[in-house]
C-alpha cells in the first residue's frame, strides 16, 4: 500500500511504455472501440509476460474490464480470472472485509473481478459497496487521482441496483458518479450513467402510472409535478445521446436508435394529453 504522502516516484522505460498502453486500452474500452482494445490487449499481454508481477495484474484487470463493457464474459473467462486471483491475491476478500488497506490499483482489480465473476446481483452489489467503503476511507483526499475509477464503480453499483429494482438508490448512485465526471470535465462512463439514471427514473414513473386507472388520471393527479419528472427523464436521455454522439466510437452503428427510441417514447407520452 502506497502512503498518501508519497508523491514522487520514478518510472523506468518499460514502465512508461506499459503505463501509456494501459491508458490507450482504457480509452478504447470507454469509447466502445472494442476490436481495437482487443488487439492492443494482446500486445500488452506479451509485454507483461516479460515483466511479470504487477503488470500482469493490470493485464487481467483490462481483460475483465473489456469483457464487462462488451457484456461478453464467458464461463471460461470467469474461471481464468478466478484462478489468477487465487494465485495472485489469496484471501483478498477477507482483507477487504477487515478494512485492510489496499492500493487504488488493487481496488480497481477487485472491482472488475466482481463485475465479471460474481453472477448473483445482490451479492455483487454488497461486495462493490465494500470496495466503495475502502476507497472512501483510504483515498478521500485524492479525487483527482481516482475520478475515473470512482465513476466506473458508481456505474457498476447503479447497474446492480437497477437489476434488483432499487430504482431510488440507482438514481442516487448515478448522480454520485455524474458529480465526479462533471466536476473534472471528463467523460468516463458519462453516457452510461445518464442513460442508467433515465432508465431508473422512467421505471419509477411507470410504476406510478400503473397504480392509476388511466393516463388521464395520471395527468390530473399531481400532473404538473409528474410532467416535470417526465421532462427530467427525457433530458437525461438527450444528455446521454449527446455524450455518446460526441465521444463514443461506433455509437451510430445501431445503438443510437435504441437510445433515441427510449427518448421518443417519453416525448410522445408527454404530448398525449
């Protein structure tokens, strides 16, 4: 664990190469350049084999990160990652629950491990909360350093909450992640956070709608307040669309239509009265 006071360190030539390649791969994944990320990861793996030790952790972390964002993790992928963690970081969960210190890089590795390997959504959410607690305890003064990882972690928690039907906390989690990305003017998981938040807000509104006998009653009973909430859903979808369109490679290849259909649905509902 690196102390917060340690701010100066030296990187050798091979370290710099790996660090630059890691960031390139992350950017490719963040902005949906999955095929390119896969090719970059192969080159990264070959270099990591020579270095061994810590670089191989980063390699597995990026491997899991790519599979999670592609939503293509297989049973074989999970077994491979589990075997690596058992060898590389035995008893890491025990240490995490005991609130033992971890480096930021280790926490990031543990996060993608849960995202890829833990298939039970409720258990995955609880474990991600443990990571979030450790992160806040150890790195509360280092927002500049952890901002991208924090946004990814908030998105992972929000997605679990959405799957579990906990839409209120899902919205709060998305807002927390958006707060970090907007504060530092970056776009790490920005589109995904806004879209997830819009989905959750929409689900809450639909539940209210089902409790009413008709759409007419939906507008009559507190209609103005609900209309504002519908506008908020639409606005979040539009922000997600703008972020995707500006930063995400391949967004127009089919996915834009999915996001736009969600927005159009709420726009038409607002105009039905």
